[in-house]
């Protein structure tokens, strides 16, 4: 079937876009800057509040909302695939914060002026930081105080932006999440599976907190809930989502988790 011709949507700084989520809610973000430093990509600020899909939300209320995060993206991708749509514009772009936004990226490769090639390094010892429109600064290891205020700096595709808005975190694989921690929204359930040798662990978090899990070790299978007193699994029960740098392949669906959970006698 022939794909429809992309809609002609002119984007300008100040434009506000709506994203609709699978739970019949919606959220908003605003295009606030172009960042020549990061591939001339669009910088957005995503707002925290999610609204019922049918609720009429005024633009002046959108821009007064708490900012959840800042990110680089390509607006056209989300428009062409109907993953977000423009609802209007506001001259309020949070200008007082523009010069304060800090981005950071851990890099696997580094050029060396004394050698005619680029070589691979430990990315967690090869960070760059920058502010919108300013030169990137190589800092080596990222200062913990900067890690608390820095936003992940790559240019994210539309589906990763939506994931971040919906759940509170990106689910791509990246070493930088060892330092820039990921925190789910408090209402969000996250389901994960990890293989460590012969042990397979299935985990369900609500927000940042462990809620329940299954540990399969050979012929032994144990179901664990957060409110149970099981000394052997105390460390697991006290674990936080943000403690672990989850890989993309660690994430599973609710149905996958429940199939394993319900199969345990």
C-alpha cells in the first residue's frame, strides 16, 4: 500500500506538541531551541502532567506545568509517523532556563591528535558536556554533582521521546545510565528479566520500588513480594529500579511477566 504523503507542518520555536499514550492519557512538549552543537537538532522541554485524552487543556496551562526533562530530537520524524501533533504555540519557552540546561554524553571513541586514528575507550571515562549552542567540553569522568543535573545528550528518535514521557525513562541500552540514573514515574509498572548464569530473575517495579519478582534457579522457582520477610532475598526486595543500568533486552511485557508469575505453584 502506498504511504500517504507527509503532512506539511511548519515547525517554529514555541510550538507545542501533544503525545497520546496507551493508557488513554496524553502529555505535551514544547520546541524551545535549535542546538547547533548537537547536529542542529531540536531541543524540547517535556511537561510532567498527563491528562485524560478527552480533557481540553489550555496552552497557557501547559507551559506553566513542571518541566519533566529536556532532550534533543527530530520533530519531523514524530510528525510524519503521527506519533505527535502540533496543537499551538506559546511565546513562553522558559527562556530563563535556556542557558542553564546541561547535556552530557558518554563516548566510546576518542580522537587523539598525536595519532592518525580514533580509538575506543571506556565511555564512563570519556564524557562531554555542553549547553545549548556552546562548544562541547571533554571532562573525562563526570562529576557526581553534574550527573544529578545533566540530561542525556544524544538526539533521540520520536519513539524514545514518547517512552521517556510515558514511563519516565529511556529504555535504550547505554553505558551512561550507570551515572545519569533513570527514575520511573511513580505510577508506572516496569517489567524486566535478567539472566545470570543458571539464574533467571523476573522483576516488577512500581515506580522506583520493587513490587514482586520470580527467581528461577535450576529446578527451584520462588515468588517474592516486597512486603514478605525473606532474608535470602532481602537485597532483591530492597533494590531500586534506578540501581541497575538495564539493557533494552531486559525489558519484557506485563503479559510475559504474568505468564511466569501465574505458572508458579
